C-alpha cells in the first residue's frame, strides 16, 4: 500500500469514527475531496497529533500501559517516540 493510500484510509477511518473536521472538509470540498488529498499527504505528520483526529482514530477508551490513559493519548505517545512514524500509523489501516 502506498503512503497516499494509507493516509487516505486513516482519514476515512477517522471520519467514519466521528472526526467532525474531516466531515466538514469532505463536505466543503465535495468532489474535490479526492483531489485535495495530495496536499494533505506532504503534511501527513501533523495530522495524527490533532487531538480530535487522534480520538476518532484510536478511540477514547482506556489503554493498558503503565498508567491508565485514554487510547488516543497512549498512541500519540508511542507515535512521538517511534523511529518510523509512518510505519507506526500504517498498522492502524
């Protein structure tokens, strides 16, 4: 799967899980949504750090770690320390 395909799938997953910004963007762009994705692709690294996006992607239930924290927060921590952020994200497609 290409980087563009993975990012598109992550965006779609977040939208389907209630990411409101994604709905607004998709609604505003309409048919141009697909065309606008390349603009997002070259800036993909910031997207998972958006808290609303992360909550939609990973959920708000508690994650098991050394401390009980929301899943989205846990995954943001793991993403931040990951040597290959894209590879970390790819596993959630």
